[in-house]
């Protein structure tokens, strides 16, 4: 068996370019995809290079070189998953392409078996089939989990950017800024705001900040707690805070004693600006 494993390994590696050519030819049914022919020569070259990794992976499983096999699995999963996330490739397309790879490699194994049918037993063929499917099953399982993790990180990162850009500090004149708090304020968004707004005020030279809450709603008391902490941080930085637009339900749920002593409250942003002399003549 070890001798035949090595012979099959060498046969697969020697035919790697032909295996990839046949795999590429099977991709003709893809449209609007990185696998489609019109994706361009650069993408085709990248796919060929990555497909060689698939061949190396399966070949190491056939050879039963566990150390090399584990390294090939890890490398394939990390590189292919990152590449597919970058190109926004649907996961089902990736799995279909892997399936086509397995089918083509098995065809070459069948040719190898037919050429040496006098010396190869059915038991050996079944063993190779198990190793092939073991490699593909393991790489698909690990790929899908890692792909999900990467997509989840990407979505969270994009959401944080959106949350930050949807909570701007607007300078209206020297040393004075307005922070309109709009939308649903979850605990996570409150954490981002608490971390971002003090530094933004420092960067923009804001000495007095008007926080308008008329367009905000809170999903948890912990979110309000985070904003109270933000006000306290701003005060420690020497920034005067004024809050407008607090609704009755929000006022009843708030820890009033902790914030009233350090914040000036107004019924509306217009009233806050007017009482601070910021009105048009």
C-alpha cells in the first residue's frame, strides 16, 4: 500500500496542470462570478494558483503525510476564505467549485487505477476514495466556519463605521459643537459613541457641546449609563455639556442625581442655542 500511495501521489502531482485545466473547463456554467470566464485573465491565474493548493491538499491526504496534510488544510482554508470574502463570492459557489475539483481529481485516480489494474485491489481504491473525501469534507467544514467568522467581522466593522458616521459632532462656531443623537441607541452603539465623541470634540476644538436627544430611543438602561459616562468624561476634559430633547419617559428612567449636577438641560435644541446667544439676527 505505501508504495502505491507514493506512486499515486507522484501521478497526481505530475498531472497537476492537466487536472487544473480540466477543472477550469468545468466552470463554464458560472455567470457573474469570479469563476466565470469573463472574470478576466488575472482572476483566472489566481484561481489556477489556488487550485494547485487543492491538488496539494488531496495529494497529501493520499500520501497519508499527516503533518503536510494538516498544513495544507490550514493554508487552503485561510487563503481561500480571505480571498472569497474579498470578492464577495457566495459560499455555495465555493462549495460547488470544490466539488468539481474532487470530481476531476477522482477521474485521474480512475485512470491511474485502470493503467495498473493488475496490481491494484478494490480495497486500495476504496481507501483512496476515503482519503479524497476526508480531505474535501474537512476543508469544506473548516472553510465554512472560517468564512462565516470573516463575514461576521466584516459586517461588525462596517456597522461600527456606520454608527460612528451617523453620530457626528457638528461645529457651528469656534469652540461650540452640536451632537444630534438620532435613532435606536443600543448598548454597543452607546459604547462606540462614548469612545468616539470625547476624542472627536478634542480634535475639533469643541469647548461646549450641545447634545440633542430628541431623535433618539434607547433599547437598554445600560445604553443610557454609557452616555452618562460620556458626559462625565467630557466634563473631565473641560468641555461644557448641554442636553436638549429629553422625553418624559427618558427622564423618569434616568439616574437624575448623577447627571443633573454636571449638565444643563433644555427643552429643545433651538431653546438651548437661543439661550446661549446662538440665534440669527
